[in-house]
């Protein structure tokens, strides 16, 4: 396009004519830019809005992620359990946080040391005489061909069985003590651990564990006798998220504790020749029914495992 000639009126001064020419050039530039924008806009296609992800697709993706996570956890648990020295003990320990959450607390600190009533302690001492310590009813150990008394015990142990009359006396004696400890009513039946007195031999230790959630909800462990009673052998007590407490109870004393909630062990090897202990497990009334459906399902699982 040829440039238009600048028209100058006869009565205009040269300065005014120059200003008029600049104004015309600016108008032509603006008009050209406007035409370019209009042409570009006409070539531009309207963009389609992004379609939202269907709710069903989102749910499918979430379900897949959960399935992968659960499968991974099961795989890791299987590997950890199967590669452990004692697979059943490892599985039991992996379930401990779940058990602690399922079973409510019954006592502010979770444990308490009390005296064994003298008449009961005397009966137990008669049972674990020197002769019976040397010749128990059953001997267990880690040696080849010998079974373990329990997967939680490392080292040698033995068992001296109680008469039904002595078992009944232990239940009747400790029921009011345990009921006062947990501030709860207890079922009539109580479990005597192993049916008698456990004898730990020198060098034995006890792995960290929770007691069975269907039989030892509130437990009693009695220090019946030690060889010479020379070296304390404390029991370690710990609630999840809490500090570890080493509880020493002398011969003739018992520890009342929340067996299904307090992780307990005897991590140090026994220094004395032997340590005789007896156990009683109590269950509160309306348990596990009064604790909700999840607790009932978990206790049923533990019962099937034990």
C-alpha cells in the first residue's frame, strides 16, 4: 500500500502540519494492530473444558491402592515371621499394638506388688521342695529333642503340677485381690498357668510379650522361691508409648498386672540356680462382649491361635 501524501492547508504553520502528520501515522498503526488481533481471534478455536474424572473411577483407583498396600503388608509380615527364630513368637509380638488398642485399661499404672497370703505361700513352698526342684514333673529345654514349655521362654525350664485343691485355693485367694486391683467383677473361672509352678533354670530369660487376651486379661505372677534368693530378677513392665519399669518382687510377693495390655519380660538371664513362679489369669465379667465388636473378633482370633 502506497503512503498517502501529507496534505498541508495554506494557513497551517510547518509545526502544526508536522503534528497532523504524526497523528495520522498513529491512527494507521492502531488500525493495523486491531485488524491483526481480529484475524488471530477468528483463527483461534474455542478450547473444550476438561471432563471431570468419574466418581466410579476414583473409587476404583482408591480400592486398588488399598489392596496393594494390604498385600504388601501381608507379604512383609509373612517374610518377617517366617525368617524369625521363633515364628509364632514373632507373630504374637507383631499383634501386640493391636491387642493393646483393643483391650481397655483397668488400672492407673497397670501393675501393683502385693504380698502372697502366708498360708498360700506356705502351701506353694511345700510343693517346690528341694527334692521336687531336682525331680520336676516335666523338664523343658532348648536341647535337641526337647520341647519348649512356652515359645516365650529362652533357656531351660521345668514344671511341677499342682493338685486341684491347691489350684482352687489360689483362685479363691487372689480373686478378691485382683478384683480390687482392677475395680471390676471377675468371672468365676480363673486359669492356673500351665497347671502348676514353673521352674526357670539358670540362664533362662523371658521374651517381651502380652498374655493371652482370652484368659489372662488381669494376671498374677508369684515369686514362690529362688535358690538362695541371692540375685534379684526383675520383671520389665511397659505400656505402649510409656516408659519401661523394672519391678522387683521378693520371694513371697506377687505382681498383679494387666497381662493383656502391659508388655512384660525378664530380659536379663537368671543368675541363680532356679526361680520358681506361679501364675493365675482372670477375666472380667462382660468381657469381651462389653468391649465392642472389634474386641470380640480379636479375642476370637487369639483364642483360635492359642
